[in-house]
């Protein structure tokens, strides 16, 4: 709100891309279909609720004359991401195993869930294309940024393990299971494609390869 107020007062010609999150859909994912921008927002955690609150604040400033749009990106992954996220956790563990710093066993949580994965570079490209709307009028206010592809976590793990030089076992860690885990979270990105002709250009296989290369490098410097 401070930033939006500053833009309203000091930079009225600015165009804002307010980055929210697909997590605002929450319970709506239980419908088991790819959600579009008209789907209800039913957040299931404080993070998602805070993102929805930010959207509501943004909408108020848009009505007061601030120009901009809201982006709802789905799961974006890539080099540099924290190992708190599932794909980075897998890649880090594989790198540790390859370097002899971890036994050849990956600890995992729920592998049955389906998610909508994007390369972070494709997401940044989408943000840049959204900024081009500053030269237009009559644009939609809200955009999903998604691949529209349902990818099972298990297949991501299998791809990463397949890119490794080691023989690796997989072991379920109950502490990595989340009671509120949504089994299917995928987005419909027709609006981004139709309005801005945007679509992902980097394959999941290539994204995972770059993630693994990054973690191999980082693990070498870990104590």
C-alpha cells in the first residue's frame, strides 16, 4: 500500500505489475480442473491470504487512477531457488549424493500431487510482456501465468534422478507431508496467450537440468 500510494502521488504515469500468487485459489483447486481468472479465490494459508489482500489493495488504487495489472504466477522454478521448494530440494539432495555428502537416498514428501511448473525465466518474460500493456487501453486487469500442464511431482523426481550419474533410492519422510496439500493445482493461461501472445519457451527437462547444474556448483562450496 505504501508503494501504491507513492506511485499515486509521485509517479502517476507509472504502470504497475502487481505480482500475486496462484495460491489465492486455494480450495478452488479441489475442483480438479485448470483454473482461469474467473475462478473463486479461497486461500488456505496466511501467505495466500496476504496475497489476496494485496490484490484487493491494488484494485482500490486502480480505481483511484493508478494504472496496472495483477499477475498470478503458478509454480516457477530455476537456479538459485531455496531448497525449501520441492524441485530445489530434490536437486540439492542429488548434488549432495553425487559429492559423497549424503547417503544415496532422497527424502521426499507427497509425490502424487500434480503441479503447474514454469521456468522462472519464462515467468520474468511474462512480467515484461505485461508491462507492454502500459501502451494500450481496455486490457484485462488480471492474468494467470501458467504452463497449463499438469505435471506429477513423481515425474519431476524421476527426471532429475535420471539426469544423475548415481544410483539413488527414494524414501518417504513423513515430516515432509503437508496435511493441507492440494492434489491438483494447474492454471489456465489462455488470457496471457490471447492478449499478449505469451507462452512458455523452456522445457521442464531443460529447467531441471539447469537446476541440477546450479546445485552441483553450490554444493561444492558448502561446508
